[in-house]
């Protein structure tokens, strides 16, 4: 029991560092140090975070990260007792790269369909509304979720029971997931416009503007790492498409549930 308690404390500390260091850096850089110099890169130029929003985002994220640490501890317990596919055994050349790509694709598929269903009337107010209280998000909003949404978002950990995966790959995926989330909630767009308009690049890469549009208009742009499912299922916001083509910004109508 002492081992698992120590692991939980260590995991929570790591999650806190993984959250506060990159998210805090990009918040300080974009919203404080370069706020005026990079004004043209602001996505929602007509509004910013609401009073008290940042404090609320951080407070909510602290609870989310504690749940992540608890689930990581559960996976660690299973691994110690031989009940997970996490392994340090030698693998064929290229396997670790394959496992990263495979798990990202599986994770992205899960997030798309889970996220889309969280925008139904039944689940939105109960599960997802807290995250959308940040209609003009900051990097601190990355893990600003309800307990229910956090549990639904934890698909990355059950993936540790699907295919053989090295512990370092799990750590890499957690770090990568946070970086993607941070940029999705950055509030600033630095991708070149010609890259965003490219049909092949935009079909795969979800840019900060892609997820920011979701926070502004709510119904659409549900993808996480990639834009594949939004394109295939026809849920890419027409406002986002218009935005990257230089059209005037529409006023959101605040219809949050699908």
C-alpha cells in the first residue's frame, strides 16, 4: 500500500509539473509578455477571458489531475500484478513508433465520438458545460473539466491494456496530449494561413483556430489531434472554414448542445 501511495504522490506531482510548466509558460508568453506585440495572432480579437476565469480553470484542473494520478496508480497496480500490456520487454525495430501512432489514432477516435456525444442535451449540462464556461479559452483551460468528463477523457489509460506499450511511450503520450491541448486552448494562431488552407494538411492537423472555433460556436470541430473525423462526419464548423479563408467573424448564437 505504501508503494501505491508513493506512486500516486509522484504521479500527481508529475502531472502538476506537466501542466504548470508548459501551460504557464505559454500563458505568460502569449497573454502577458507578448500580449500587445502578438495582437494580430489573437483568434478571438473581440473578447478575452472573463474575470476570474483563469483562477477557475486552474482550480478545476487541479482536481482533474488528481483523478489522472489515481487512474495512473491503478494502471501501475495492474502492471505490477501482471494485468496490463505495459511492458519493458524488447520489441521489434520500429514497434515503439508504431505504438505511438496507433494509440494516438485510437485516442483521437475515442475523443471525437465522446466529445460529440457530450454536446447532446442529455450530457452537455451535466458533463461538459464547465469546460465551455471558458468561451475564450486560455492554456489553463486544458483540464478544466467536471469529474464525469475527466473519467470519460481517461481513455488513454485503458489503452495500456490493448497493445504492448513501453512505459516511456505512455509518458510521451501524456506529454504530447497536454501539448496538443495547450495549443488548442492557446487563444493564439501561429500556423501560416497557406498551411491552414492546404486541403491535405488541414485534413490531418487540428490547429489552435480549429478548437478555438469549437469553444466559440460549440457545435462542431470535435477532433483532438487530427481533423479527420470532422471532415468525414461533416462536423467541421463552416465558421472555421470561413475564418481561415478571411471571412468576417460571425457572432456566436450560444447553442451549445447538438
